[in-house]
């Protein structure tokens, strides 16, 4: 691989990384802002200061390091969020909090500006090039102490003032809308206080599952048996074909067949004048001595006349 190809690969890789990073950062949202903090959330130094909450609306982690936060429309690069801090990585659907205390020397999440009470406050988030606007919001001057300006739900376009009451309290570093009750259970208690409907649903679900399992196993068994029968039939047909082929090639001759062939051959031999032995009808007799052994020779001689 030559240097030109290596350079092209690196170029496209860098473009892809930059493009995907920019696309993911466009999912960041300014989610909630508190201007005047007297009795609210405290920072890592135990101080009460205004704060800005950023929310990651995507389903992948985003590193906000290198982006800019500002409260000045003419200066989009007012505060550069430091790079290299692992805490600047926002997990999917999670939040991160920046403190508007004008003390950047305290760390990554302490901005170099403050929010002014009783005035409209402009807040904007820019991408790392300082030109691409990711999100912006104008905080109304009507926001008072310990009140926040927040989206009704995370990421939605509608904003409300959270006054700190029981049903509308400030929610730094968490979801803007939190459910304090299980609505489904409450609906069941309301419409099915005796639990009969729940029992019927549970039993029907169990029996339906068992029936489906029975049908699945039965169907699987039938398929297995059918495949096994087909396999046996193929093997039987193959053996029969092999046997018939060998029978045609070499037909064995039995004992009866051999005797018939011999008889036919002898008949043909006689018919076509086969040779015969000629007998002269003369009988010849030759004397044969009695068999004896050395111990009986004397007895044999005494009887001879």
C-alpha cells in the first residue's frame, strides 16, 4: 500500500469521526437552568451557585469536551469545556451539570461567567468549531430565587418555571418529570380491586404458553419421524436396487440346474454315437489264499489236503 492510499484512508477516517461526533453532539440539549441559588443544590465545594443542566437525548455516549458554553451572543467561545476529562462523557439519556460561578479555576464544570438575577439571561451551547450552534435558550427575568427554568419533559420544546413546590420541584442532574406513583397499579386497583381480571389474564397467559409449547413439540416430533422414515426408505430402496443389479450381472446356478446340464450332455453324447466298452463275456476265476499271519501258518498247513 503506497503513501497516497494511506493518506486517503486517514483522511476519510478523520472525516467520518468528525462527522459522527458532530452528529452526536447535535443531540445535546440545554435542559434546565437555575439563576439564583440560595437554598438549592450545592456544588463540589459546598457552595450555592446558579447552574446549567445539559441533557444527552441520544442513545449513545457523547463527549461534550471541546464544546463552548456562553451567555454572550457576541462571544460564542466564552467558555471552552476542557478536553481530556472523563467526566465530560455524558451517557445515553443522562445529564451533566455546569456551575455558573465565574470560577473556572475550580474545575471543568465551573464556568467563567455568572447568571444575573432579575434580568433576561441568554445561554447557548456551541460545537467545538465555535460556529455551529447546538442549542440556545433565553431565561426570563421573572425567575426568582431557587426557581428553575426547565423543559416540561427532557428534550421537549415546551418550558415551564419550577417553583420548588411538591409537584413542581427543581430537578438538577435528573429527569425533569418524575413519576411518584405507579399509574398502572393504580388503574388496576381502580378497575379491578378484587384481582379477578389480573388472575384471568395471568392464567390465560400461562395456558396459552403451555399450548404453544405443546404444539411446537408435537410438530417437531412429527417432522423428526417423517424425516427418519424418509431416510429409512431411501436406504431400503438403495439396498434393493443394488441387490437386483448384482442378480442381473451374475445369476447363480443351483444344484438342480447342474444335474440337468449333466443329463442333457450325456444324452447328446449317446445320441451322437458315443464309444462303449466291449465285453467278451469270459469269466475268470483266480484262487486267493487265505490270509494268514506268521503265528497261524502251522495251523493252516495242517488243514490243507
